[in-house]
């Protein structure tokens, strides 16, 4: 037997073993979408996505990422995508609004969906229905509100998204009283807190106050400001959170780890027991 034949007898079973064990599995593709946002300190969507993408690429969990400013013009941008992360201004100017048909196709195909901060708001109707289908909740005007306040997260549920995280306190523009799927079916609250009554002092308006949220607050209901969603029939996952107004919050280990865990879970990857590791202080270190 020549040397090549002997090596083949060893290599072929080894390759088969590695393939069957997933060692040669394809990387998970995460597509990040952002718009211009506001400035370097608030709604810094492009750099916020860059922080998250860099951490996932360096995590060793097998991610490849693509970042776009605006809805991608490339026809193959979503080919093989496992999860889409949207960090953008919302409402009628949301990135999905001119692309609702394609957006719904992606959700219906089982692609994971993560929306951050203002990215959780779309108009009620077709866009809101797709958000509910893909993520289990969204900001609905004249139902939800968008005040700035300090959220005290007193406890975290046992869930892959909370691995490696501890309860924390964070000042943010925490929108609350989201429109969730009926009876919260498929929805698991991840971040919940009691907003102070001071958040109810603004006059009624599309984002500021309304009778529905006043009733909820009067009843002492806890408000869910981060949630995981498992679609019916196992057709994908979603995650939404209303925090992320301030770019500096990405320096918070608990906040950053929780969002990285959420993207990992939503893409179908097992979250490490200690959470997704990342470099500390990515915002201040970049200055």
C-alpha cells in the first residue's frame, strides 16, 4: 500500500467524523441594519451595531456578520442569513417600511429577528402585524410610551439570554407598555421593571401618554422592556428591547452580554453557560 492510500484511510474517516460532529458546520450569518441615527452619543446605530458585530465575530461561536447602513441594495444581502438585527429610527421612517414584502418573506422563512430601541417601533397595521409575527411585540403609538427613566432590573429569569448576566440598573429611554402577542403566547419577558410615576406626567400623545398605559400603571403592572419570542411551530425566534438610547451603555457588561446572548439565541446558536464573552468597555476604549 502506498503512502497516499495509507493517509486516505486515516483522513477520510476523520473528515466524516468532524462533519458529523458539526466541527465543519457553516458559520451563522448575522445581518446588521442601521440608519444614520442622531449623533455619537445617542441613537448611534452604526457604531452600536459595530460593537455587537465585532464581539460576535471574536466570540469563537462561529458567526460571520455583515453591516449595512440603510436597507441593503445588494440582491444577495440576505442569502443564508440566520438572524437580522435592526437598530434604527422607527415609526414611518423605519428601514422596513419600504420593504415590507421582503421583510415578511424573511420572517416567514424562519429568519431570526432582533430589534433594538427605536427599531421596535413601526406603524400599526401591516408593519405592526409583521413585527408581532416575527418578534412577538412592538411599540404601538397611542398604546406604548417613550420616557427617559432609570430602570432597576431586580431579577432576571432563567433563560439562555440571561446567562452570565446579573440584575442591573440602567438609565435609558426605556419605552414601555409594548403591544405584545395575544395572551403573551410565545413571549418570555427578559427585562422587566416598574417605571416611576413621574413617567406619567406628560400630556397625551402618540408617544407620551395615553389612557391605556395610565390604567396599567395604576394597577401596578410591571412593564416588560426586553423580551424573547418563539414563533408558533418552531418557525424562528425573535428578541426585542427598548433600551439602547445612549451609546455609552454598551460599556455595561450586563447590558452588552444580554444583547449578545439574545442575538446568539435568536440565531439558533447555544449560548455559553457564562454568556457570550466580549471585550470590556468597547465604547470608551475606542476613544
